[in-house]
């Protein structure tokens, strides 16, 4: 059973939406960097121009962590 602190449902939904948005943006960033490495596109490999390229292993870990956070925050399951 998941412990949810005593907060208003509206505040919980706001935090949950924020976590969902950040999860999706992290997934998108990691995916773009992987495509940048796969197709040798320099400006995608470094998401901030002028900085060094993101390591492909870091991009893969961004993707894996996004899925992990999604699974943790999944609210579609029902309690019996």
C-alpha cells in the first residue's frame, strides 16, 4: 500500500502532473540524444549548443529512469 501524505487532492494532481511532464521530457531528451548518436547529428547529441556531447550511456539511463518513474507514479491501478 502506498502512503500518501495528508494533502488536498488538487495539490496531489498538480504534483503528479508535474512529475508526469518531467518524466516525458526526460524520455524525449534521452531519445533525441540516442537518435543524434545513431545518425551522427551533432546539434542533437549536445542539447545545449557549445557544450560537450551527452554520453550515449547517459541518454540510455535517462530513458530507463523515465520508465522507472512512470511505473512508480502510475495511478491507473486500482486497490482491491
